[in-house]
């Protein structure tokens, strides 16, 4: 079985970095033993945090662009939307502002997919937001702020 080799390698690499993970032999009945990696709290926390969107931890593992220019454009679009529509701050407050950041970054991330997939996902988001009291045209304005005509992230 390859797992014990992986566990030993993982253990050795973590110890070289100075983390406090330990490799233990665990008796699982009879004469069988397995190597089990016990992770430190810091390692578990680091692993969990890698699954969390840094723009909004409440959004979970929602993907966002690797390119800082795309992320900045997404954040800028969120600021523009909140300035254009004071209703957003009144209706959704600080929590809504955080979700605007993560949703906007997710929209920017969607550009990696086909147009059909992008359209499908925007329709899904439109339905989610309208069920939460946001008029659909506000999403349209946000999308225009996210990607103005003639704009190119690649420049």
C-alpha cells in the first residue's frame, strides 16, 4: 500500500519545516498496523483557511481570479455598485458588502469558461440575488462596471 510511504514523506517534509505533525502507528485490530499522520492545530487551520475565500470567509471556497488585475477590477466594480446604489448598503449592510466582493471576484473568475457556462452561472446568480431582494438590473450594472466596453485585463 502506498499510503504509509506518502505519510512518512509528508511527516518528514513537515518536520523539516518545523511543524508539529507526528507519525503514529495505530493498531486497527489483529496484527494490522497503519501509519497515521496527526496534524497540529496550525496545520489543520492552514488547510481549512486554504478552502476559504480571502475576500469573504463566509463565502467558503468560492473561486476567485489568480490575476491581481482581475481581482482589483472586481473589487472596483463592487465599490462602484455600492456608490451607485445606496440601497445595497441599506438592504444588505456589511455582510452584503463582503458578498459583493466575493461574488464580483467569482464573476471575474468565470471568464475562464465558455460563454454558455458564463451565461448559465450569471442566470443562476441573478436568481439567487433576486430571491434576496436585489433587482436584476443592478447585477447588469455591476457587470458593466466589472468589464466596461473596450476594457482588457490583459493589458
